[in-house]
């Protein structure tokens, strides 16, 4: 009887082993496997929020020289880049024979001279006001310097005072330039009056006098419109002059970004040709926008933002008019910010959440997010420094799922 009741396991050990192996393989195959993830440590580091756009440099004060009278201009010997001084004769114009003057024409010419004189007086008053404003900004900056050292005022207030010094100095330079331009325009108006009087008619048989066209400022030739000798009419463009040592940067940004930029904001200029980025400050956000077609054919409403260099002049003296730069407007910056990759965040209910790796399991945490720059995000609450968060969480990562990977 005992022989009939022999254990089948002992009777067929090979079959039993195979059965046990199959059962083990089935259990192992259906057993939940850990999800492989990439974990990134939450850490403290500097964080900067910027707006980046392309811009170009331009001469702050440029002047377009035009023909003061109808006549024949001589051949232009100046080339772009040639230096000119204030009062230097750039070219000459042989005026045409004057027509018979009537009282109306003579009155109009005198009115132009009077208007030019008034414009000169106004420019001189603006220059005096700009000079006073610049002196006041310097005094205020000196007054705040010992206060910021003692901690009485904030560094931000002191920086604003320093920015005001730069801005007022630029305004004074422009006002002085306008005075010189007004003087030049007054001389041009007097020249027109001189060569449209009866005295000019009386000299009809004499050789024509060549009217000199002079430079209103010290600077360089930026553009030559006419090189050859030929007839010109009053107001025809001849050339442009300006001072390339005084540059500003114009950057067109989206109107939605322009509302976040304020005068006095710090700007960094990169990829201008030098090794180190140049520093600048926003001077003006133009109040009028314009439409521009993007590279993808999308209509965009954009605004010009004008900035000045604050880096030493010797650092950017190789930069000229119309050079390309990449501007980074510093909207916000802190040196010690708890941050995680922006790609680790995902929407959860009405806010943001991340998966924190804890004891080889994914733990969903609701977090409060502060500033973001597209790559990293500031964490105000929900994650501690040193904890690992899942970067680019897939659909297979859920709360409580076992995970594996490297931190």
C-alpha cells in the first residue's frame, strides 16, 4: 500500500523542477518592476530671469547735412569713416542765378532766420536745464554713498541714483549736440537769405560764389549720399555725420515683454565680438509700437527699447554704428535660490507638483513655484534642499511607484 502512495514529486523530479521554474518565472514576470527615472537634486544656486533679444548699436547724435540752396555741388572727396571737425568745410555748392524776388519770398526767408534763432535760444535753455539736472544727480549720488555704506538706505536705491547720473549725463550730451545743430541751422538760414537778396541780383554778371557746407559737430562721416558733382535742390541729402564714440543700443522686443522692462534696468550685451559681455542700463522704452513679421511669418507687435553702455569706453571702442549685439534684460536676480529643473514640474489640480524620490519610491509633492526662466524654477515650498526630484516624469511614474535610477 505504501508503494502505491509514493510521492509523485519524487517519482518525476525533472517535471516538478520545470513546473516550479515556470511558476517562479511567471511570478517574476508579473511582479511590478521599478520604473527607471532620472533624479535631479534640488539645490541652492543663483537664479536670473531675463528677456533676450537681438539689437544693434547706433550713434546717439547724428546729423543729416542737406543742401541749403539750389545749385551745383562739387565732387565729394570725403569717405565713410573720415574724421571731421566742427566748422570744417565738407563741400561747396555753386548757387543758381537768383530769381526776381518779391516781398513774400523775402518775408519767408526772414521768417526762417527768425525761427532758427528761436530754435537756438530754446536749445540753449534745454542745455542749461540738462546741465543743472546732471549736476543735481551727481550731488545726490555723492550724498547717498555714505548712507548705503552705513546701511541706512538700500543698495537698490543707491543703484538707481548711479543710473540717474549716467542718464542725466547722456541727456546733457544730447542737449549740447542740439545747441550745435541749432547754430548750424541758423547759419544755413542766414546763407539762404544772403543769396536771395537784391544784392545777389546786383552781382549777376560776376562769377558765382561757391557756398561752403560745413560740419556742425566733431565726429566722423557715417554716410555719403552724393559723391559726384551734380545739381542739387534745397533740402537734398548730401551726407551724414556723427560721433561714433557716443553709442546707444536699440532692441526691439515684444510689446508683452516691454511692459516688464523699466528705465534703469540692467542689461548685458553678448556676442558682440568680444570675450566678455558688456554692461548697460535701460534709458528709454519708446511709447509707440510697430508691427514686424517674424521669421515664421507671424505678425508681432514690437517696441524699441533704448539702452546705454555702462562698461568702460575702452571695452567697447571697437564697436561702431549698426553693429549687432544680443541683449539680456535682467528682470530679476537672487544669489541664493532653491531651484529644480522646470522639466520636473507638472500640473496637479490647480497648481504645480513634482515627484520626490524617497526610499526608492516616487512621492508626489505639491509645490509652490516662484520665479522661472524656462530651464529652472524657484521652489518656495514643498521640496527641501538635497532631495531628489524626478526629471521629465513619464506616464508610468505615479505616487508610490517604486523607482530606480541615478541621482
